[in-house]
C-alpha cells in the first residue's frame, strides 16, 4: 500500500468504514444546509461557509495526521497546560456576546474550551495507561476527576455550562475501560442522580430502592455502605429544601441565568415547541427537501446549528432521521471497535474518551430537539453548521486515525 | 510502540455498546412517537396555525440641548415591504409600485436585493409613503399580493439647528453589516442604527429595547390570533441631553456664515462643549426622504468638504499659539528670566548661518520681554529663545498638552494630528536632510509638519485656563466629569503665560485687540495666523474668559481667512459679548 493510502485507511478496515460514515453525515448536513439557505451559493450563506470550514478542517486534519503518537503521549502534560492557558486568553480580551468563550481572529472565532476537552482526555489516558497503576484501588478515580474538574471549573467561568458538562462525559467510560471497580464508579454518579431525582417524589423513591439493591449486591464494608447510602438519601431530601426555601426567587434566577447565559430573550420553551412541531409534522417520509414549512417560514430558531436535526426530521421524516441515527450508531460503534482492536493501551483509552465526547454531543443535541433535555447550545458532530466545532471533529478524527495505526 | 498492551475487556466493550444502543433507541423511539404516532396532531398544528414570535418596537430616545430644546425627535412614516414568496408576478407588480410611488423599477430591484432577508421575510422597498400612495396601494390590493405597508418611525430634526456633524444620523442596516454588530441588541436588516456623531456614540442609550409578541399565524404567515401570554414589552430608548447650547450654537454658526471654519465653546470647569460649529455643513433633512444618488455624489465631491466634521477630523497647522509651548518650556525649566528683554530688529539670523528669518513686523518690535513677545506675537523673540530648548523636550511639552493624542470626546472618527519628532524628521528628510535647530525655528511658530485638530486646540486652551487640572471635553451633559492627566507646572509658570494672554487682548499693541470687550468681562487669548500650502493663511483665535465665577473657553478658526488678529479676533469678541448678554438675561430670569 502506498503511504497516502495507508495514511487514509490506516492498517485496519475500520478506518475505511469510519470515513464512509462521516462522509455520509457531512453530505447529509450539507444537503440540509442547502435547503435552508435562501441564497446557498452566496459566500455569506451557512452552506458555503460550511464548505469552507470543511476544507480548512481537512487541511488541519492532514497536518495533525503527521504527528507521531509517541510525541502526543510524552507531551500530554504540556498539551494540557497549553490548552488550559489558551482558555484563559479570552478573559483578557473584550467579551464576545457577554461571555469569555471565544478568541476573535477577525474572520472567525476559536473556542479554546473545545480543545481543552481533547487535552484533558489525553492527560487522563496517560495517567490510566501507566502500567504501575493499581486500577482496582479506589483512589485511582481521584486524579482523572481532578483533571476534569479543573478544566470544567475554568470553562464554567467563561461561562459555558454545555462544554463544562461535556468535559466530564469521557471520565466515566474511560475509567470503566481502564477496569476501575464498578462499585466505585457507581459511587461517583450516585449523588448526581440523587439530586436530579429529588425533583420528583416518585422517581426519588424508585431511585432510593434501586440504590438500596445495588448496595446490597456489591461486597464491601457494611458500615461504609450504610453511611454512603444515607448520605445520598439526605442529599436528595435536603436539596429541594435548600433550593426552594434557602434561596429566594431572585437568587434562583441569578443561578439559572449563570448556568444558562445564552437563554434566548424570546424564551427557550418557544424553541422547544417550534422544534417539536417541526419534527412531528414531518411524519414518516417528511415534507420533502426544501419544503418544510416550519423550517422555511423560520419558525424554527438556530436551525443551521442547534436545531439542524429538527430540519432533517421535518423535511426527510422519520425515515431520514432514522438514517441519521443509524449513521450515528455506526459511527460510535466503529470508534469503539477501533478502540477495542487497538494494540496500544494509551491509544485505546484516548479513542474511548474522544468517542464519548462525540456521543455526548449527539445525545444532548438530539434529546434537546425532542424536548428531553433543556436548551443548550451544543452542535451535532459533522452535521451542524459552525467552524470551531467542525474543526474539533476533524481533529478528533485525525487523532483516531493516528492512534489506530498501532 | 508504546509501553503497554491494550488490555481492554470485552465486557467493558459490550457495556459501552449497550449504553450506546440504549440511548439511540430512546432517541429513535421518541422521534417515532412524535413523527408517526402523534403525526396527525403536529401536522395539523403546523398546517393550521403556529405560534410566531414577532418583534415589537418602541421609539428611539430624543436628543435635547442643555436647556431642553429638542434637537432630534421621531415622527411616524409608512414604509412598503414585500415578502418574496408571496409575489405572483414580480415584474408586473413592481411596475405597478413604480407607477404609484415614482421610484424607478431598477431602484426597486436594487433595494429588493440589498435588504432581502430570505424568501419568507418582508423586505423594505419604499419609504415615506404619502396617504395618497397608501390609498392607491389599498385600491389595487388584489394586484399587489405580497406587498404590505406599515408604520416606521424616522428621525425628525430641528428646523434651525440640524447640524449633521455632531448629531450624526441613522442608517438602514443592510445584510453585510449585520455580523459586525452587538448580537445582544438583536439587530435585523432594514432597521435603523446610529451611523455617525452622537447617534452612533450613544446608540446603546438611544436605541429602544425590542419586545416580543406571540401571535398565531397560518401557513401563509397570516396573523390569526394574538396570544397575550409571555409577551415582552418593548421599551423606548433613553433621551440624550447634550451639553450644547442651541442659542450659542446658532449665533456662532451665523457668524461664520459662508466662511469655512470652526467655532468651539466649552465650559472649562466641566468640559461641556457648548458650541461645536463646523462650516460648511449640510442639512440632516437629506436623510429624511429618499435622497437620490446624485445628491449624495455632489455632497461627497464638494471641494469644500461639507461632510467632514472639521472640529475633530480637520487637520490644521496651529500657528503662533504654539509659541506658548516654547514659553512654557522656557519658564518652567528656568532657561531664561521672563523679565529679560531681547532686541527684535525685524529679522533673525541664526549663528553660523546665512539664512535670515523675518519677524511679521518688518521694522521690528524693539526691546521685547516674554509678556510683550506673547502679546504682540513677536517671532524673533521665539526664534532666539527656542535655541535654548532641545527638540525632544519641546515635542514632549506639546504632547503634554494633549497634541498627538485623542481628546476622548464622545464622538466617533476623531483624528490625532501630528507632532513631528526626531524619528519623523529622519524618516521624512533623511538622516542629514534636517537639523534640530532649523526645524525648531519652524516648530516654535507652530508651522512646518505640525497638524492639530481645532478640538485639540480647545483642550490646549482649557489646560491653560485651568492651570493643568482639566476636565475632559464631552458632549453628553449627563456624563460624569473625568479629568485629563494633570500638568504640574509651577503657579508662576502658568501666571506668566496667562499674563501674556491677557495683554494680547487688553493692552494696546496686542494682536487680539479687536476681541476686547466693552463690558467688565476680561478675555484672555492668543491669535494665530497659520501659513499653509492651500492659499491664504488660516486665522485662529484661542481664548478663555471668566463669567459669573465660571470659566469658559473658545476656539475660532477661519480656514484660509487671513490674519488671526484681523479675522478671528472680531468673531471671538462678538461671541463673548453675545454670551455675556445671554448670561445676564438668564440671571435676570
């Protein structure tokens, strides 16, 4: 095989399949963007801009493809520190849309928070792939969580809740992949679920029961288990009290505003209603390309990025959205295959981390369009319009290609 | 290649695969539920009607003068919009519109393209519809499917005082400018935005905050029903009160009449600008209606440059007022005794040179001390004394007074002028093409490569009037007073120069005697006659005076007007007496 082909397809057949899936997703995205642009061929339309972003990202893709994995492995701390500092730069610049997320390069914006996601994964992977690490010990979870927490807190201050949450997404799968004790992992997520479940009495009771059964199943010190169990229950019981009585309405609003600064002044429930109407009215086979009345009448907000799946669902119907979902499923499965078949442990862990990021974007974005999650400005990989995130996706792709060569 | 073999477990692989499968299934089943099971419901909802958020507007803030005279207000007009996808036959419909409104079809097409926001959104193609036009459109409603007229507030300017230069104007936003604007303000193409002057500077304050109204519309976008829930009201913009005094502004403008030039008056203690005249100007009324491209062109090409605000964007040599820079250097650094006299014979020959530099008074001023040198603007005195100063020190002093920097006035497009330093001369004339002594002879007269804006000159005179602790110049009366960096000269230094300025106007032989007041008011000032390559010299008068315990300053500049003493001083004198009368009138009320 000549070097170009071996670069493109790597040494295993999965990479070829990966490229096929991603090309289909990109094509689907462009098709949709073409349908919603009023003048798709003018340079300012999201369609042409997307093509320019893709070409630019391809360039970066080939550049990153040239970097040796060993270089990445050995310099992971440096890469992390660099990305971390990059995230600090916007705080010294004038705010863009009242946030400190972007660095303005005049022609385009860069969102350094995106790259901190990758850098955190690489650093965590390096720590977990160390052969002297006793993964069965409970303390192993501490360092990865500290790394994620540091990145997350920084991004939260920009403020960017979406990215801050996504930074945490890879931690659990990576710990699982590394073979950390499953019960310890459960202890990590239990309090979060407790707080969320506390919103509803019935759900909370069901959750308390499930938690009880899990605690029974796993082995371990009885006293310790009981303490942790009741700590969880009390957190859940106290949280609504804290939220409703301790904070007054004004403080709650301040807190919510802080968490969600891009809340549209026209109201986010309006977005959800319009999105669901668009999706539902698409039916089995959709209204046809360029024929979606909800989309074309601009009922649907931010349709080129956050709500692009709603456009697809309206114009191509359940049939179209199923193709997209199957493509997403195959994308993630292929990535997991690559991670599993990969001969090197570090590479394998990094791929799992990167895959988690792509997946969490897919899930949060899709769930948002159908009203299963609150409105958060997270784009869909390879489909949504937007330069900074498209570039990140291609960087992830380049890293995966690179890592899979072992 | 790396140290560790992959020890991923098939159990973990399957766990993740299960999570993936489970999540995608949840998503797909929800899509299935919405699109297949609940299809009827959403389909009819999307067909019959849908909720649409519609922006609502409120008036833009007014602009008033310091006494409450309205300078800029709003008046309602009607505009004509077209929604592209509803058009039945664009060409013939445009022809009808062209007949009704007298706008050419090409112009209609140009606007149609320029302000287009997409097939489904209305685009503005005509403004200022008369009632006759509206009723004609109403009559031919059936032919004109897709066209709609609606109310749109425009700016209405004061008949007398509609000076474009500081008020600025609004412009319609086109699609190209949209990406560069503050997104939180929710601008849309076709809306008006402050584009120049205080309209631009205080855009945020003046602009209304948009509201939202939810309406139910059918598939054709027709309004069916208002939903009075969750509406966000629109709020009007805040008024802007300027420091300008309309009467003073008007009087000053009339004094300049058809002359090109600038008149600035300020309250030294607060930095408030009371008058800002830049002549020639143009009437803001041209923004009121449809201005043809030809009118615009002739305005842009007019060689008198009416569209330039000369007060902040006009650059002029300052002339003799810069002799004071030399004077400050001499006294503050103790380089000579101000009481010492030199002999002015009408010309000066630098040591070792064959060139002779003339004083403006050919037979000389005789014995001259600093006071007389300032009062009579003697060139020879400053030729000789500037030889005691280094170029770097001299330019430094000029910069201390704010030259070569913005005055930070609250207007866009301010220029900084030019104070040439060593580097400048090397770049311009080469390493050996100039000498420090030589250029200083020019600089001390405020000539040769120095360029200042009239507003910088006002700041300069304010620094002198307030003895170094000077309020920043501003046009917004409600803006908090800020200060320029203090200039820490000794009291004696300030006093020496101020004494000279007193003599300019009030002692026989002073160059500004024509500005002398008959009333008690004592005017301090300095005339300048600035030579320039474009014809007659520019006539300047910079001065200040105390009135009722407050200090006011003024700058008069007549472009290519002639001598500062002969042309600018009388204008300054008239302004001060008018101002005095005005003040007495006010006090009596």
